[in-house]
C-alpha cells in the first residue's frame, strides 16, 4: 500500500493548525476538541471491533458447523495477529515518510476507513470458513491503517502535559466501546450478517469523525524527511529493526503490555464460549451473559476515565498500571473459586476494571518511553504490536489449552501468571515514575 493522498473530500471544515510541541505544550492547543475526537474514534471503532471479535465471529464459526470452533477461532486469530503485526510496523514506517497537503497520518486514516468498511461487509457475506479466515486477515490491514497513525498523533501533536488525559480518553473510549459492542453484538447472534454490516459502518464512521473533529493536520510536502539507507524500500526494511539504543524502558513497557493483555484476552476473547462450554449455557443464555458483562465493562470505562488526568496531576504512571494488573488478577481468581454465572460476572467486572485502567494510562506510558521522536511511528508500531501479540497470543493459548485438556479450567491460573509478569516489567522501568 503506497502512501497515497486522499481526495479533497476528506478535508475537515477547520483551519490548519500547527502541531503542538511534544515537550513544552502549545497554549493554543484545544484539549476539549482533541478529547472529543479521540473519544469519537475509540468508542465507535471499538463498538464495531467488539461486535465482531467477541460475538459475531465466534458465533459465525459455530453456525458454519466447525468441528472445533475454539481451535478454529484461535488459529484464525493467531495468524491474523501476524498479519496485523507486520501491517502495523510497515504502516507506521510509511506514515512517517508520507508527504501530502493533508499531512502524513490523515491519508492513512482515510483509506483505512474504506478498507475496514469493505472487508467487514465481506466477512458478513462469506459462507465458508476459509473465505471468512482470509477476509479476517485482510481486515487487519485496514484496521491497522487507522490504528497505527492515530496512535502516532499522540506523539506528533499532543503536548506532553496532556498525554495522560488523552491516554485516559483512549482507554475510556476503548473500554466503553468494547462494552457497548459486546452488548449490541449479543442481540445479533440470530442475525449475524446484519451485525457485521453495523460493525462495518462503525469502523468507517469512527475514522471520518476523528478527521472532522480534530484540527486539520498541516500539510508536510515541503518538510525534509530522513529515509534510511536512501530508499523507501530500505526504510521499510529498517522499520523492522527494533529500537535498541536507549530503549531499555521501551522494551519493559512492551513486555508489560504484552503480558497483561495476553492474560486478559485469554478470557475476554472467549466469554461466549466460556458461557456455553465452561458453564453449560445454551446460545441464547450465553449471549445474555455476554451482554451483562458488557454492562460491567461500561461501568469500568467510567472509572477508568479519571485515571489519566489523575496520573498527569500526580506525575505517576507505574502505580496505575500495577493497580490495573492486581484488579485483573482478582478477576481471574473468581472462575476458579466460583463455577457459576455469578463467578463469571465477578470475573468480568474486575477484569474489565483492570483493563479499563490499564488502557487509560498505558498509551501515555508508551509515549513517555519512546527512545526517538523522529522514529515515533516506527517505534510505536512495535509497541502497538504488543497489543496485537498479547491479544492474539492470549486467544491462541486458550485455544491450545482447551483443545489439549478439554476444559477451560487451566486458563485462569495461567492468566494470573501473565499479570504478575506484567507487574514485574513495569516496576523495572526507570525513566517513568
């Protein structure tokens, strides 16, 4: 995918603005406007994502008559994670090089919205497992065309003193959107095709609203750009070179995110199947449980919203991450202690609260430990790959364990271990308090 320039139709009806200083801040920076933009994107995008990943895709696989739907879902997700990981890194690097009168991130967001719309619509209309699998993998490209650049805007255009607040908005929007998506998706287990259509529209609208709400990204046609080794191809190859110099804390943050999200996704990616296969509920009852879990996630998102601004005020990141991991651990204990719907609800409540707090502060932590602002897109691609790797590895690990043992019992203690490792990783970071 080349760094192409979108049509004039994407130009937001706003005046161009100079990027805010990442260090000193910009007195003209409109925090309300930026909060609105990030909230709109993350809430709506996450609704579409959750509808598919937590409900529609698992149900679609079962409706197609897969002999082992847990294994199929795990395999699809694991391979999809590799596609997403590669796409994230390449797109991050190419967006760093993109030159247009719309800036370097906007074209990718715009075209990513169209890619996501098309592939999500296609997923809802394919009737064979292999076709669904390939389309899911292709949809990862469109998703990362939006995801990678929007993370980079935090480093590019948000002053350092506002990053905790913006990170909180990202976490709040993501958690709330996932909750709403799971809640809404549960009502489409009997109308999966329509559900995919709604999800596709959400993915498209999220990016377009973001581009309209935030100040227009300044054009960068005349900016000098350093291309590693003298060519775009070699620069892309260079993008797969992980940061090394001064990157110790960067990789500790990477491990923290990977471990915690791996543990969380071991449960969150399988709520529908846990209800059906671990608790013995039928499809309708399991969907109802998922919708109730979504309510808990909504509550968690509200709580998470206060964490980012609080972190900015006290100038602390690590205690919030530790708190998030501890709450997740408590959640993982409940299905072991209580083999019931109540235990599942309590697990979901604490896991959602931990996830919400973590997502509200994690992006600020990641930006703070970047070893190089010039390579922000590339380096954040590796950090964002931790999200993909953690979530997909979590689902793949659950699939492998359930396939090997025939039960979900063993996934909970393993998730606890992952969370403990995340705590150790964040406590080892030296450059951030």
